[in-house]
C-alpha cells in the first residue's frame, strides 16, 4: 500500500527547514524536496502542514501547494 507524508528535512534546525515529500510503496522510499521551507516552530507534525497562525503569513500558500 502506498503512503505519502510530508516531513521537515531538519527538525532540529533553529530557524527554517525544507519540507520533504516522502513516498513509500512496495518497501521502497522516495524522498523529494517540495521547494518550500518553513520555520520549524510553525510546523504541525501531526497534520503534516504549516500551522495557521497570524505570525506566519505564508501558511496558506504552502498548505495549498502541498
């Protein structure tokens, strides 16, 4: 069964990290950069999206792109 997830490239970065697409299929993994980066404190690991907060105005564009 195939699965798609979005993860941060460097979760421990103090400023921003690239958002990676991780595609798993038939025990194989493909990791690709989405071209987006986000400050790590605005990333919601559970929903795999950018938190919708007023302090970070780019959340709508990034979430729609993902």
